[in-house]
């Protein structure tokens, strides 16, 4: 029998079409619905990009106002969701908390499970659910960080847009425009990235005609891993270990001798640099100036130049976003939940796309276990 051509990790395998985003490693570009992500990050509020991912076009003023009104109306967490979060030990990883909170929101949606005849829900129902999750996630993330710090939750503010309100609910202070802008850019850059591991997970779950909440819960599980979303958190652990730019060379000698993966570097698709990094690095630079933390920029540059010189492996988006979130004041454990708040837009756009042209995702495997055998009688 001929050996099948196994594509370990599905590397290089094209499994379906998508009209949501285009990753082009050759030109080092990323398009959301045709627009370069850098242009969107420089000109749009995150709400408009969410609208674009779901609907295929940027909103006009009226459409944006309508989305913002719906988002504002669903910002506050229901008491039963808060009660479920409060049952989780504060020692749990916040990704467990976010995963459970989304599951609780799904369980309190009376139509979420659909029926055998309407399994998964209609596109309109799923769009509505997507907006509700998009609106609720900042409150979940902010509630979690404050809970871990022993602080009272802060109610959302109707006079602030998405990013400013997110920061308000987390820190309880009017955020500076520079900080809101950097945070908004990070949300846009994290929003979507084609068939990455978490999005593919969401599509696999959707392909069984399961519901949107289940798809998002599964995607959160996939994103938690340090080879995917968990890397932004891991970058800060590395920065903490290194401490100062002058320690980079000796730290890297040891880390590479121990064959450690240097988090925040490398990418399955981009081999010559992640297209999102220059935009996020520019946002990080504005934060470095704002907070007067040139030591962070020095450590960032020293590790990047030393690692690229030694291994030829370039930073991914998690490399500049980790230190940016740290400067803004987020706890390191909160970084991957921030990725969830952004990526929920892309995930749900993919759920709607998958459900609209569905085929059950069910690959094959090549058996290499023991030959057929029988119970001795
Ligand atoms: N540090 C050290 N070595 C690395 C790194 C890294 N960050 N990334 C790749 N390599 C090495 C591997 O050890 C391997 O070397 P070998 O051929 O000598 O065994 C070679 O480069 C190829 O690496 P793979 O892991 O096989 O490449 P793959 O395409 O599967 O990996 C991945 C991509 C998982 C992202 C990898 O680069 C990695 O583990 N990076 C660190 C985690 C990280 O930053 N993840 C974030 C991803 S992007 C995002 O979610 C926004």
C-alpha cells in the first residue's frame, strides 16, 4: 500500500475559500475584505472594522451609529454571567474565565441551540449574537482583571466609544487619546487572520451545525495555547526574565542552548516578517513616548535584532502588542483575553461564512498502530 501524503499540521493545505481576509506572505500583506489592515488601523474605529468583517463593506455614518448604539446597549454583563464568573477561582487563568463567561452567555440565549430544523441559527440571528459577544467581551475582560486585583467592577459609559469605554471599564480613568488610539489599532490588527488555528476551530465546530457560542468557546480554547494567542502573554514573561537590554545576548545564549522557543517570533505563514508588526510597533512607540519608557523600546529592539541576526526568524504581532498592553496597564494574564475581544469579530464572521456554504469538516487519518489482532479465547 502506498503511504499517503500527510500534511502534518495541515501546513500548506488549502481547505476552503474565504472572502473575509487575504494573507499574502509573498507581498507581506493582509487585507480585510480587500482593505490593507494598515489603512484600516490608521483610519477606522474598531467598530467600523467589525462591521466590515461581518458585512463585507465599511459602514456609512448611519450604519456605524446603529452598530454603536447596539454595542452600547449590550455592554453591561447580566447578573447571571457575573455570578458564573464569580464561581471561578481567581487563581484560574483568565482565558478559562473568558471561555466560561461566553459559554454562560450562550446558555442564557433562549434560541442559541437552534433546533434540528434550524441548527446553528439563521445568518441574521448569528449576526445579532456576534454583536452581543463583541459588546460583552470588554466587560468580561475588564471584570476579570479588576476581580483578580480585588477591585470593584466599573459600569460602562455610554458617552465613550468601544476602545475608550474598554479602557474606562478596566482602569476607571478617562483614557488619554494616544492610549485609546494605540489600543484601537491593536484591536484592528488582532481582529482577523484567515484560517489560523482558533478560526479553523470555530469553523470545524460550525460545520457540525453547532451554535455560534460553541464555536467561539472552542476558538477561545485554541487561542489560549502559547503557540497561538498565548504568545503575547509569554512575550512579557520573557521581557521580565531578561530585565534589561544589556542582558539580551547572555539570556539568548542560554535560551537557545536549552532549545527554547522565543515567544513572539516566527509564524506559520509569514516567513519574512508579519505584515501587522510595523503598525503595532509604531503604536508601541507612541506609548513608549507617552509613558517615557525608553527602556522598553531598548529591550524590544535589542532582542529583535539579536534573535533575527542569529535565527533569521522575525517577530509576529504578539511581540509588539505584549509590551504595548503592559505599558497601558493591563496585567500580563489579561493579554490573551484582549486578543479574544478583538478576534471574536473575525471568528464570528467566519462562523457566518462557514454556515452559509457548509460542508462538514472531517479529514482522514493514516493508521499506524498495531496490526489487526484478536482476543485470545
Ligand atoms: N523560537 C525559536 N525557534 C523557532 C521559533 C521561535 N519563536 N519559531 C520557529 N523556530 C524554529 C523551530 O524550532 C524550527 O527549527 P528546526 O527546524 O531546527 O526544528 C523552525 O524554526 C521551524 O519552526 P516550526 O515551529 O516548525 O514552524 P511553524 O511554522 O510550525 O511555527 C510557530 C510557527 C508555531 C508560530 C513558531 O514560530 C513558534 O512556536 N513561535 C513562538 C510562538 C508564537 O510567537 N506564536 C504566535 C503566533 S502568531 C499569533 O498568534 C498572533
